């Protein structure tokens, strides 16, 4: 992934955001979904098939905005998936255990997620470089009372430098095994970017990675890159078990065909989330889902029964519906922009940002 452009003007949260409990998320999301649904089913409208063929990109962008309402998790997602979005550079948060068995280690605009098992750590992504691994991941884990030498696996969600950059350092220093989907190992071999890890373990679609008492299911979700992977895994909070997902790559790719692949992946993964009863949404880019602000909310109330990352099964499904509508809009925007030099340049700039 190319180095993102800085945007120090975009805040992580506003003073009016307020605490976002699971109940509040459900109220916001359900109200938005009902409002948006009502507009589609009014009497006298054309049939769905006819309407679908005449819909513009703006229809789907408006639909996503309606579903999002004023829920900051979803409005951040709408913004992050919009053409021309510039990746911000928020202040790096201090490391934090966001569940009893999950820690986030971040440099602000990109994060790594440590899944803590009875037999060591499964690390999802490895930040941008060996320096990040040495100066952020390792001391961050130690700050939380965790031993970086117990990292057994580094699961790289996709082959962009901000996700694999520290992986080889962890492999060399602690013997961690590095995992990536075959298509993205091939992508690294073809491009040979700096800090690329040596090819190690392939991730099969639907592969179950078990370490100690924890099993992580790794799903291929191509689109952002050919081998993007998104995990589903159990987490625990206040004596309760939840199911978490982490979407492996957010920014839509440049090519329309790749966006169509991305949309198909979002639809398939949404179905898998439903079957797994996923009720926790996580991201490796906390500015795309209000994640950094939710970390600070949790840091301020560490004993709260309401973990802001637990948004319910309906909330996680709504998250994916907003994503799907934004992708449909981006696909149509490509088609509407055919022949327009200005539009093509804008879409290329958005792809350069990455997230």
C-alpha cells in the first residue's frame, strides 16, 4: 500500500458523540434501517427490477447514509468508503485490552490486534515496519503484562506494507509463524516491497487456526487485495462470550471488477457472520469505524458491562449492509465516470490512500 496522505484536521471523535452503548447502537441502527426501508416500499413505486436498473450511484450513497443515521460507527464507515477519502493521521492511543482476551496496539492510523490464548498470542497484522514492531508492538504488549515472546502466529490480513511491515521482525526475533493467503504471498513475490516477510504459511479459505483454548476462523474476502483475509473469533467480557469479526481491508480498489469482487466478498462474509452470530465489530483501521474513540470510551470506564465494541448481531449485520451499499455506489460511480478524466483521477487518488 502506498504511504497515506496526512489529514490532521479530521477528528477521531467530536465533543457531541457521547457514550455509545449497545442499546444506543441498536436504537440508532434499527431506526435508520426502518426509515430507509420505508422509502423503498411506498405504494405506487416501480418494481424492484425496474428501479434497480435506473438507480444511480447517489441512490446507494444516500441509502448508506440513511442506514447509518447518526451512528458514528457507521458514519465513519460511509466516510472511509467514499471516493476521494484521505486517510487521517490521528494520535496513537496507548495500548489497551478491549476484551479480556484481545488487545489493540496502534500507531493511530493502523492497528494490530492481539488475540490472547491459553498457549500464546495470535497477532492480527504487524503494523508498518520492523521499527513499529520493536518500538510499538513489543513494548505495548509488555505494558499490558504480556510477553511478546509468546507470539506464535502473525496473521497478515492483506499484502500492504502497513499490515505486514513488522511481521519478519517478529518471526526473526521470537520465531513467530507468518500467515497470509496464497494470492497475497504471490502479490508480495511479484512486487517485492520493502519489509516483506519471507513466505511461510498459506491461509486456506475457512481455515480454523487453533492455539490453546481459542480457535480463529480465517475467511478469504478478496477485493481490497486478491488475498485479503477476515477473521472471526471468540472474545470474552464480564464473564460473557461474544463472537468478533475483523474486516481485513477497507478501502475499495481502483478497478471496477475488483470492486465487484469486494462486494461479493462483503455479501458472503455477512452471511458467514450471521451464521456465526457475530456481535462484535473490529477494524485494523480505527478511524473507519469509530474504533479509536471506542477505545478511549472503554479506557474511561474499564468496568462497564457495556463494551462499546459489542454492537449486537443486528448491529454487525447493519455494518455490512452499509458497506455493501457504499460499494454498489462506488461501482456505479465508476460506470457513470467512464470517459471523465477528472472522475478517473479522483478515483485513483482515493485508491492511493488505502485503508
